[in-house]
């Protein structure tokens, strides 16, 4: 089977590797153009492009997916299928090219969590289960007919980064099975039930701010869902502090003092009051500084009981 692969992020690499390891003919790999990244804003390739360079694959990085040159290149290559993992929204001129269609791997149980951040929102919302879905791309975003799904438990302490790594590998397995399925003459994909769909929009800065009046469990879920990036944040003495790991210590209800430090020790760590329960802050980062433990934070910044995170 001749495949054109489209992807950008680290999440897509296990799928591309699975295609190569299982003798699919990857004719070309399409990624977004290099972009400034990191503190120095150096122009760096997308993770998929870097992987493709290592494997000496044919790489395309069009600045416009609707350009005549790119569409001509795509049509002349004559792929049997296009595989899309962690990439941009495709125009119909692109996804309609291959005879077997364009297959997208999405990290949720569609129609739940359509959109850019399904794994993050599943954790933030406290879901205990998610999964991966392969579907055939159509005009409406993440709404195409389903090829396969696999359910996956979200582990109680699992962060977005950890879940993403796990689902990327499970998704690669499901993708291989899906490509076999769509080649069968009697295969019929299943339509999605729009009536039970939900959205997973791109994470914005305001989504990342911790509201200390919420329960310790809600805040813990927010921290897990935004770790390692972009990171849930609060402020301490007018400076941003990102929090990457927490531990619930109790389930007491409080009427006031949300965000107040109830315990600060360079041995036992940093504990903060929430709307329900107290939360130990295990891993933090003051803006412009490195990530440190709660104990190191107390020691380094002389945190005292009664001070507040806002």
C-alpha cells in the first residue's frame, strides 16, 4: 500500500515508525514548515520532520496546503491512502485525493472531545477513560466515519505527557489494523453520533490559571492535564508559578483562605488550602527559573505559613 503521511508532533512518530516497520511504502512525509522554538526562538524542524530526516524519507513542508504546486505534487504521487496524525486541518482538495480516503488518528473516543486538545481536557475533566479513534476525514472537523476505536483507562496519577506517550503507541497499533480494514471490500465505516459529540478546544492561557476555591481534586486534575506543557499556573508575590505535580492530603471543606499556605517546611514540603481539601505542591517553577520540588521552593524562597498563592 502506498501511503503519504502527514504529521508534526512527537505523538505522530510511533505511527510513522509503525508504517515503516510494517513494509508500507511511505512515498512522502508532509510536515509544517520549520518554526521558531524554545527560549532562543531558533528555527527548528517539527519532530516528525526530524525523524524523517534521520530515516532519509522524502519530506515536504508546504507553506500552503492549497497551493497548485503542492496539489500537483500530491496528485502525481498517486497515494492509495493519506494518513494524518497530529497535523493541521486539511482542505478537501487534499483529503479527497487518495482512492481509499484519508485516515486520521485522533486521541479520544469520538464523537467525544473533537478538537485540538482531547487528552488534556479528558484529564482536566476527571475522566477515568479515554481512547483512540481512526476515522475517514471529511469537511466537518473530527466528524468523519469511524474505522476503529480502542478504549484506554486513564491512570489516577497520569499526566498529559504520560498519557500522550501511551496513546501514541496504542494509536500506532490501531492505525495498522485500520489500514488493513479499509482494504477489505466488505468494510463499512460507522457514522458518528453528532448528538453526543463534545469539544476539546485548544488550551488558552486563561484555561491554565488555578482557581484555589475549587476542590483539591479539581486542581490536581488541572495540573495533570497541563503537565508538562503548557503548565497550570498561579501567582506568588506577583510572579507566575507553574505547578507540575501535586498530592491531595485531606478532603476538608473550607469557607475562606483559598490558596493560603497551611504548611511550609523544607522537609515536609509546601501545602496549600483549596475549596475542598489541602494540596501538597510537589513540583513547581517560578517564572524564569528551573523546576524544583516543593521542599526546595520553601527553602529557596522562604515561604511562610499564611502567605497566599493567587
